[in-house]
């Protein structure tokens, strides 16, 4: 399907950011997942760091990250991420990862080390983590939260009915419970989640997911249009018009979310620092 007129992106001013990232050997989900906002974010000297390597043990149909047997953890990865954040002069950094079901803790320890390294290099920086579901392992979740990120993010991605097609190796209730547990363990840490539209979900299903997330204590919500990153990914069923996204944004605020970012090009980590600071989008 051709992109409609309201989905337009520009890729400019990226080279200096890429150069810094390459010099520190840091991967970004912006590139690995072929994010349409890559040009905008890189031109503003910001990026979402991706740790735990660049090979994922799962094979979600919407994602462009390579699914393969991953390499062993790199012990220098946390320091490299910290150095890159410092070089980019970031005030707010988002750290995400591939899913590592091959690891006992799902990579939680590496998340904690990266948070600690980043904050040690720059004590004033704020950190958001966007983690996998750790297969519902609460002890692994505690390891991440004990490192005190300012925001804990885990995306449910889509409505429960579409999980077999979109996230076949994940479970909706497991994701909800991870978010609920994070808020219960650390009420002061902001929790966040995101969903994609255009995969065949109904409006009532979207509202139901929003209610579930609010009931789980989520503070922040992101809603964006799914765009097929590669030919072998699940196709777009529908392009949702901007005014529908705006209705969801208003409804989300009425439900009690502290901040809602909802537009066709909204992505989970986009303008994350602004959402955290302004608390109202």
C-alpha cells in the first residue's frame, strides 16, 4: 500500500550523530527497526540505544530486527553506551534491546549495568528503558528497576486478538502484568507503553487496550501507525487518519494518562524526553 499524504518523513542532518554512534560501537533501534523518524531524531543528536547485541531470539511479524542466534553478551557494551550518551550531550536517553530468551535473566543485568554506567558518566541524565517482557520474570524486572531508570517502558504493541499474527511468541497478559508489577514495586518510576494501529484492530479493541494499560498504572501512552518495514513483514491493513489518532489522544488524557502521544508517525521512543519533562502532550 502506498503511504497516504499525511505520512511524510525527511532524512537530513544525520551524519554527525551516526559518526558518534559508530565511533563508540553503539547500535540503535532507529536503524535496526528502520524507524521512519530516524532523520528527525538523528538531526537533533538523539537516538534510542539498542543493547544486548543486534540479533533477536524472537520473530515478531512487524519488526525488522534480524531474528537469529545471538552472540554472547559484550561486557564493554554498557560503557560504550555511556560514552556515546556523553558524546551526544544527551539530557535524556532511551535504552532498549532485542529480546534475549537465551539468557537466564533475559538481559536484565545488562540493562542495569548500562543504566548505572550512563548515570555514572553523567549524573544529571535521565534514563528511559524499553525492555522485553522477560517472559514475565519478576526477579529480572526487579534487577532493571533497582538501577532506578526514570521511566520504565514495555510495549504491548497491538490488541490481544492480533497477538498470534503480530507477536506469536509473546502474551498480552504477561506484558500487562510486567507493567502492573513495575508500578507496584516502584510507584515513583513512570511507566509507559505503546500500541500500533493499522493491523486490523477495531476502535473498541484499541479503547479496551488503553483501559487495560491505565488500569495497570501506566503513566505514559504512545499510539502510532504501523508501517511495513520490509517486504517479508506483516502488511499494513489500513492507514488510520490523523484525526482518529487525535481522538485517541484526547480519550487517553480523559482516562487519566499523564501524557499521550498519538499520531501516525508517533513511535515509542520519539520525543521521550519531552514527554517526561512536559508530562502533557
